[in-house]
């Protein structure tokens, strides 16, 4: 291994997968996470088969499946409750499931346990104060309640989310998140008996996504255009807005309005995107996950991409003979896949609003050659996650 000591900034999904993958290979890993221990953002998510493949790589596939809800067909439902299509996900050879809905707090628990078991050290309420990158390493100082001692690392991996400080360290304000004109409202819900797989439903300009997370729990996300984003809102106001939006739906989905009661979990925010026009690293500092390529959630692939970034990073560091070679190979493997997800997701968002683009979507707005390999076929027409990227261990 060409690195002995790695600092991971951000203990979310990508950061914890990176920490585990590296520590399992004998690397000394410190993780600094800005949030307090035990605080998890968000409700739940779906792990498609490529995310499950990444979980398998770091040895937590069974734990994720035990904590989650496996499902097969995706259903598309019209405003009046008619089932428009039942779409089987692509096969996932060698995996016991093709999709797994999971509570974010459960996924976080599984990943924290795995990182600690592999030997990574996790510091909550901590972040970097300053980085100084030279040819041979990165000098780092920290700030927070419980931090590592100032020291030198062979590599700093910024998996610190859409508002990444590591991205700002590398590129200034050049790649701040861009608004897409859409927002998402989401809340926990007891699992309706009808919900045995992911459901997409459409009414007017609202798209509802329902994901089962366990035998008892599920969550619902509503996506709609919102040109000027609400600055100050409250969980009860968000829940009230969701009830009003659900009035547009017929059948059992419309009937969910009266079950929206777990108001504490209600969240709302604009859908934003981050697209870089250059490699996701400089010297010995890199960014991955949402920090490098945050996407609209239309393919349920953001966390999957962060986990893939992390697993592939460890693979390339193991394979290469220098950090520069490893990071170049890593980024070249990752950019086509992250770009594909961003492009498809943005196109889906437009098609669902009747604004399909002709040819390749411009959402990525990048001149990167890897991105040009992301055709956006017409079959996308409301096909959603029927169009899955390949698995990470297939030919990239
Ligand atoms: C509505 C919605 C639904 C989604 N559904 C899915 C889905 O079904 N499937 C899927 O794969 N993806 C989904 N996603 C996307 C997914 O949530 C993200 O892509 C994923 O969380 C990105 O992981 P990450 O590790 O890059 O960043 P994050 O999960 O955001 O983690 C970043 C971490 O870094 C920490 N941090 C931030 N700044 C600092 C700092 N300066 N110092 C230290 N720590 C810092 C944060 O506290 C956080 O813990 C969805 C997103 C949305 C908005």
C-alpha cells in the first residue's frame, strides 16, 4: 500500500465506507465528522444493487440486509391510483437482493461499527482547521471538541457532503452547488401495506417516491418545482404542505395524507447539483461523493456513488505505485459513472415535468470527455431506475 496514514473528512456514507475499505487494508485512518455522535441527517434511502456490491466489498452486506427491507419490482402509479408499469430491476448476479430500503440511522450504525472494527478512529464534533499539502504529505491541524493531534497524513479524502469545505480548499468557490429549480419534501411514515417495493407516483407537477425501509417503516419524498426556495420553515409547516400536495393523488397514495403525523422527521430543501470540470483532487487532497458530484435524487444513486467512490479509491491505492497514479486512475474510473447518474437524473427530472431535452442533457454542463460517454436514451421516458449503471466490479 502506498499510503500509511489517511485522514477522511466527513463521517457520512462515503467517508465511513472509505475509512472501512482503507483500514481493512492496514491503513491508519482518522475520520473527522462535524456532527455530534448519534446525529444522523435524513430519513432513509434505497440501496440499489451497485450500492449492495459496495457494502459487500467492505463486509457489511448481511448487516445492511438484516437492517433493511429487500424488494424487487418498482411500480409507477398515475394520479388516480392506476398502476402504469411494474419494472423489474436489472439482475444482480451473486447478490441475495437487488434493492434494499434502509433507515439512514441503521445504515450509519452499520457503517460506524464496520469502520471501528476495521481500526479507523472516529472523531465527532471535529473538523480540520488548516491543511498544508506538499509533495510528500499533508500537514493538518484540527478544531472541535475531540480531535486527532495535529499531524501529517499521506492523503486527505474529503467526503464532506454537498457543502464541502475540502472542495473549497481545493477550488475556492468555483463549484458551489447549483439550484435545479426543484425542491424535495420528505417525512417518515408507517409502512402502508400496499408498499412492498419502491413506488413512483405522479399528480400534476408533483412526483411522489415511496420507499419501504423495514416491516414497519417507510418514507415518502415529494418533488415539485420551486423557483424561490423557502428560507424559514418548520417541520409542522412542511408536513402541512405535504398533506396538501398529497390531496392531488387518488387511491391509497392520496389516503396517506391523513397518516402524515411524524412531523419531527419532516424535512424540506432545494435539489442542488455539483459538477466539476476538472479532476476531483490536487496533490494529496481529494473529494468524493456529494462533495464532487451531488446529483438530483431521481435515480436513488447518490449514496451508491459515494460508496463506489470510496471502494474504488481503496482499490486504486492498493494497485498503484504512487499517490498521483492512484488518484488519476481513481478519478478516471469514477467520472463516467458519476456523470452518467447526474445526466440521467437531471433528464428524468425534466421528462417528469414534460420538459424532455433532445439528445444529451446539458445538466452536467461540463466539457469533460468522460461525461460525453453518458448517452441519455429515449427509453428513459419515465423508466426511472430501470436504467441502472453497471456494477462497480464490471468492466469500467
Ligand atoms: C431526498 C433525497 C433522497 C435520496 N435518496 C437516495 C437513495 O435512495 N439512494 C441513494 O443512493 N442516494 C440517495 N440520496 C443521495 C444521498 O443522500 C447522498 O448522495 C449521500 O448521502 C452522499 O454521501 P456523502 O458521504 O458524499 O455525503 P453525506 O452523506 O452528506 O455525508 C457528509 C458528511 O460530512 C460531514 N461534514 C460536512 N462538512 C464537514 C466538515 N467541514 N468537517 C467534517 N465533517 C463534515 C457531514 O456532517 C456529513 O456527516 C438522496 C438524497 C436526497 C436529497
